[in-house]
C-alpha cells in the first residue's frame, strides 16, 4: 500500500482553500495546500502591476468576509486591518450634478430627487435587514443534499431553513420570495422613483452578473452583496490595508502556525482515482501526492473538465457540468495615476471624500440594461458595450502604501463585456481598455492624461490567471438552478463531490462567491464530520 503524504490535500490556495486548510489543521489533521501560482490567495491578492504601484489586482474591496472566520483564524492578530469608506457611492451624472449615497449623505441627499424616496429608503433598508438577518445564519449551514429533485419550495421546506423562517412574519417571507425570484429592476422600481438612487442600489445586481438588472433572479445577486459587514457595521464596504492580499497572507500565517504545508508553483494536473475514490493528485511537474481526502477550491467546471478524467464521472454529471453556467461579463483594470481624478461634478485633484468612495459611472438602471444588451447582441462590435458601466475605486486614498507619494492606484471594475468575443479577447483587450479609460475621462477630464500605466484583465485573462472560468468571479452564476442544494449540482450541495473522498471548498459551493471564507469553513466542517471529528474554534 502506498504511503499517504497528508491526511488532506487542498487543490488551490485561494482564500477558501486556505480557510478550509486552517480549520482542518486546527482539528489535528496533516494538511497540504497545492497552489499553481507563486503566491497564495487566488483572486484575493496584492501585486505590483506598474513599477512602484501595487493593487488588489482582482477582488478589491471588503465586506463579505465572515466575522467568525476573521475571529477564529486570528486574522487581525496576523496584521489584517480594514478601513471604511466615508460613504458608499458617488455617481457623476450626465447633467453635471452628482449623487452621493451613504455616510452623512442619507435622506436629505435622496430627497433632492424625490421626497417620496427619502421617506421610503429607511423602510427599504429595514426590509433587507430583516431578510438578511435570517439568511446570514443559513450561509454557514450545509444545504440539504437533495439528489433526486429540487425546487425552491423544497429548500424553503427543509428543517434548517424552516427553523430560521420562523423569525420572519408573512410579509418578510413574501419579501424573501421576491428577492429570490424577481429582477432587481422590478424590485427597485417598486420602491423608488429617483434614477440615481436606483442605480446606486442596483449596481450590486450586475456585479459579476452578465445580465440586465431586469433579468428575473437578479434581485438575489443584489441581496448577495448586502450580507456582509465591516468592523461590525452591517452593509458597509471597506478596504484592507495592504490590499486584498493582506487577507490571504494573514490566512497563510494562521495556516502555517497550525502546521499546514503550503506548496506554491505546484499546479495540479490530475486527480488520482482508485476504485471510484479520490486518492491523491498528480502535478504538472510529475510529482504525486497521496491522501485519503482531496478537497478542491477550484471552479467546479474546471475541476471536472480538466482534473478529473471523464471516465471517472457518470454521464449525467459530465453533461450537466458541461452546461454549468459561468461568465460574468467583467473586464478588470488596475491603473497607476499621477493625480486624482478631477470630476466635472466635483472639481479638484486634492483629496476629497468622494475620491474614497465607490465611484460609479452609470446613472440609471436603463443605462445598465442597455450596456448588457449592447454587449450580448454583438451588433456593433465583437462583444462589448459601447457605453459600459465602470466602478472606480481609488484604493490609495485609503491606503498610502500602494503608490508613491502624491500618486495613486485605481481599480476599474467594468461591466458589460461578453465573456466570449468574436476573434478572441487577445485581439480586443487594448481596444476595450482604452474604452474604459475614456468612459471615466468623460466624467473626469484629466483621467486619461493622468494614467501612467495600466493592467487590463479580460474575462479570458481572469480565467488564465485565477481560474475564473469565463471571467466568472463567483465560480458559477448565482441563479436558483445553481444555489443552495443545487450548487454546483444536485447531489453535491453538501460539499461532497462526484467521487468518494473528493470534497468541494470553493466559491462554486454554498453560499457562493465573494471573499467570505464560508465555503471553506463549511466544507471543513463536513470533512471533519465524515472523519468523526469536530470543527475547532
């Protein structure tokens, strides 16, 4: 019998893989993490992209990271510090005005467009809070592993969910159903009339979601983004000092303190299988590692189409994983700036609070919808919106360690581009990068000339570099057919994969994407349960 190299092998050193490894090691298991790149962190990393300029090159802002994960893995003790934005969003508008949301910009700001909206905004937040308080508890629960059939009602009727739903009255349950099944546009049009407010709130429904805000189910994508908190404040977004890599480096430090072995430059080529059970992995460099448990932090589609031989999967699994929906319509840029943007709606290159917020170029839900249909149709080009949505976050305004003195780094999170463009993304990357810069320049006329250098990541680049299939930041679309017990497939909703001994710990499992750490923690709990052990912490 071949000797095992570890009790558990973790494929992929992204944040969920590190979380899973830390909990397993904390329970006394011998754990090895195998990471393809030279650094761990997956899409939550900080890297230099232009001489002297560092940034969170993919994931770029913090809110969804679970407080229990932060506490139990001692991330603050390992140096993690998160600072908050002064307010949530700044929207420069076509008429030269600007809309601000969050912080001190509350009902009075909203009332400039609609007194009715100002009155209803607290009610809207209250509705979300009631639903989120119940669902937040379910995010760290294992979904029932329904294998023969599944509809939304089955999930609602499960014991764990029913127990939580007792905390919601009938109105709250109806709100919950609306948020799972309706479009964000329909929901927001019901609540509000002011276009800037609906845009600021509706942005979350198209983040990483290649769809119109009026697509059924997009309200859940909006809801998914309000589960989080920063420094104990629900719904607040912040920035990790040192970039998103500070999170995963803190996770690595905790892993190592618990005895986890971390191998970088260790690309896994194949999951080894014997008698229908995962028994180890083979690396691209020829090395093999053996363990009775293998857990994957990869996108499930990548795992099952690249690392597991087709002969080890049943026909239905092969066919369904081939149809697994991926592709988020995201184009990601990191930009080095000689000065801060001088917005026509808020002049000046000196630091002001709006520079520290999420700056959104896209003033209405209809703008968002047109951007989607323009990219999807490919009627005017190979597959991108001529008027894209851009969120600009200037992280160096909150963290001066990222850029030289007096200069800045900006993240451009851009929607909508088609995941697959005619002629391939390598042929069009530079064209689209210029479009994104020009889109910001239209509202801040010094922006283009202040660019010292940039890094552009198309959906294909995101897939090549971080394993985000089709550029999908969630490791699979967040739709009712790919959520809860059906994430990634029915029969695998409990983090147990298609083979004995194979587990799933990444964002392709419940509760989905975002830097939460919950799929990793939940998967560790199920692995330990199968081994007759308990989760530490």
